[in-house]
C-alpha cells in the first residue's frame, strides 16, 4: 500500500497550517507501512476538528459522538476482533468528556490504537479551555486565565495500565509516523498523544514554542516504568517518543467466547433472541 491509496475524494476543511494535516499525513504513511487492509481497518472518531479523519482516510470509518470513541471501539472489537481499530480524537474528547472510557480501556488493555490530537484547546467550538490547557491560559471560557492544572495524559496512562505509551508532534511527521507504526504493531492498548498546534485559537503552544521545548527520547528504556514516570513529569523540556511498553494479555484474549473465532463469524442461529429480549425488556 502507498499513503495515497488511503486518500478519499474529500478535501480536509481544517484551517491552513493546522497540525491535523501533519497527523493525517503520518497516519496514512503509517497505515501504508503497516500494510493495513482497507476492509480490515476501522477509523473511529468522536466530535471535534480532529474527528474528521474517517472522511479523509479510505478505510471503514465510524463517527461517534463527543467523548465516546472508545466505547464504540470496544463494541467493534468485541463483535469482530479481526478488525484493526484505530481511534483518533481531540484532547477535549478523550481527556475531558471521554476521560472515564479512556481509563477503563487502558486498564482492560483493549487492543486498539488511540491517537489523541492534543491541541490544548477546544478547536471546533472556537477556542475554550480544554483539560490539557496550561494553568493561566487565557481563552474564551477563561478570560482571566485558566485556574486548573492540566491533565498529564502520559502519567495518567502509566497509572491506568496502558501497555504502549508514546507522545509525538504534528510538526515531526516521519518521527510521528514511526511512533504510530509501533503503536499499530503493539498487541494491546497503544496511546499516541500528539502535540498538535491549533493556529487559529491557541497562540501560545505554537510550532515555534514546541520546537523550542521538545526533545526526542533517546537514552530511555521503555520497559523501565519508574523512568517513564520521571519522563512524563518533565515540564521545562518536553520529551517525545516511546515512554513505556509492556506485553500483557489483551481484553479480547481473556474472553473465552470469542477466543476461537470472532463473534460475527459464529453461528448464532440457535440463540433464542425473543427469549433474550423478553428477559431484558
Ligand atoms: C455531548 C457533547 N457535548 C459538547 C459538544 C460540543 N462540542 C463539540 S466539539 C467540542 C470540543 C472539541 O474539542 P476537542 O475534543 O479538543 O477537539 P478539537 O476540536 O480541538 O480537535 C465540544 C465541546 C458536543 N458536540 N457533544
């Protein structure tokens, strides 16, 4: 596969310069390298600027509602765990309204890849404070400065049991592509938090700001949880790369009923649906 094989006829409607363009490029390049088959892959989105990906990637797609990417992904995996499920959404979607699903999907080790386009603001609703906005950040919803400390997604993922945790940058496409490939090849929950400049509403965390702050994790052992926690806590300079990786049974592995074959391939003609529906009604 080539990255352009995943193109659709839709032209992205993001603002010129939006970090989503870099992420989209990296995702398509990663899909091509990982040789993802269009009919065996589903991109699941929520609501937000960063939830348009399914319109621009020619695989199966599902536009869910705000904050509910992971429950949909879980349903897909339970119905047919032969499908590659790739979740893409915003920081408001995943770390705000969808926060509880985020934690539970990680502790279950659901076998999906979750790419969070983290622009530290609500983009689609035109610039309100998000859970990853910095303290003091002035936005439409916090004109006197945000009084809340931000969520630290990497530390949260470590505490919640995620088995692959990485952070990338929309302005470093080849590096991001490689992180996404690693995430796609990981068996279990893979989080790729991506710093994504929002050129229209976030005039603080700009490309220049990130270029000054970011460095690549090099002398770091991703098996070392304590080192990962220390790296996740850094704020003066911000590391990108793979923070943590471990092998553990997935949620799907633990479910006996689907261990032999996906639910969609099983013969359920003998199941008395009416009895079941009566019981539930
Ligand atoms: C249940 C629900 N609450 C609120 C909204 C309004 N809403 C739409 S997008 C959005 C925030 C988007 O921010 P984020 O998830 O960070 O994505 P971005 O647009 O920045 O990519 C909100 C609050 C909604 N659509 N549904």
